[in-house]
């Protein structure tokens, strides 16, 4: 009998296999982080709604469960200012959300960052190639201007899939303030970044209507994806 692999694991492996081909290295990240790393270094000030402790799962005045994986990216590039890097991290992130078909208090996110002589064109090419590799087919990809505190310019990425446009992930060039906070002062080095919700990709690719299906431990659900 053929094996069944959890969809989150198999999709994560497909993304990381692609990134390895492009020279990205894996960086381990923790689930527990600080307000400084999770918000302040990412150009998210105390007036931003995300900074509100009621929106996160907080341990004390200094620590919380990470709401995204971008914080580890900034910590790593801070250790190698003005150098060319390419790495990714992934794992669970946590938010104080009500449970419904598209929201959960926890989900899996992969964050990728590269610093070097990059432009928006490089970012678009990388993301488009990555999505085609994940979905295993040619795709129409659309980049819509958006806003994230830690990137400028920022984009929401849509794909034309199953005869409709579907929002799939966010990306952009690292904000100049974030680069400066990380010790980068070279005008020749820019950063590109993207945050990918693994469950989001799996739900779109496999037409799954409820995110809670991933966490029910129901073997009937798992066996569908041998």
C-alpha cells in the first residue's frame, strides 16, 4: 500500500526543494520571540494594529508567540550586513484569531529573504517560477501593489487558477528602514522577501474548503492525498 504524507509536509518539501535549487539555505527559527524582533525591527510601530497585544498570543511584556517568520529573517541579515545572502525559514506562527473555515490560531508559514543586486523584476521572476513549480503547471501571475510595513514596494500575488484569480501570498523589496536597522548601508544591495502560508497554498491547489481539516487527525482526509 502506498504511503500518505501530510499535505503540509509534502508542500513544504516541494517549496524548499525549489529554493535549494536557487541556492537558498534553511535557517531554523523559534516559535517564541520578542516584541522587538517581531515588530519594532520590522518597521511596525506601536500604533499599528498588529502591535496590539490582544491580536497576538502573549507570554509577558517581552515575549510572544511569533505572528510571522519575517522576524528571524531580519535577525539573520543583521549578522551579515552588506553581504549577499539567500535563506528561508518555516514553521508554525500564531495569531489570536477566531476559528473558522479560513482562519486558525496557528498555521504554517515559510519566509524567504535574499540580499544582493536585486530588483522588482528578480522578485517577480522568482515568485512566478516558484508558484509554477508548486502547482506543477504554467500559471498566469498577477502582482498587485499593496502595503506591508517591512517591504517597499509591496505586492499581493494572485494566480489565475481554476478559472479565477486567487490571492496567494505577499512579497516585496525589504524596506529601506529595515535594511538600515539590519546594518545595510550599501546602495548596491537590496533585499527581496516573501511570506507564504503553507495551508493557503494547499487549500488552493487541492481545493480544500476548510483549514480545520488539516488538524483533525482524520485518516480519511489524509488518505485522499497518497
